[in-house]
């Protein structure tokens, strides 16, 4: 069984996160809004999770539209069925 490599894109504010969500939705890029993992920040908030193969495209879409404060690989990727 392989794992799904996932990344989170963190933004400076909830409004920036929502603007990023809208941009990704318009381009049809799969994503999920998730709480910011505690190992990244102890602040409450949300970030955007994408699968590894969508990461570069997501960052490209957001470039010039929304400032990405950080991009982090999630260590606990869940297994993918073989």
C-alpha cells in the first residue's frame, strides 16, 4: 500500500485563505480546507491541503493573486489503496 503525499499551503489570514480557495476552485484544482496542523502553528486557523501532484499547479495559480506564507509537507499522509 502506498501513501498519498500531501502538502498544506498556509496564508497570513483567513480572508487570504478564502481568496486562495476561490482561485483554486475557479481553476478546478482539487483541495481541502483543513485546520492548520499544530506542528506548523499553534494559532487557530485554516489552511489549504493539496496532494503532491497538484502542489506546483496550485502555487502557480496563486502566484500574484494571494501571498502564500508557507508550504509544508504533511508527515502523516494516509495510505492509498493499491
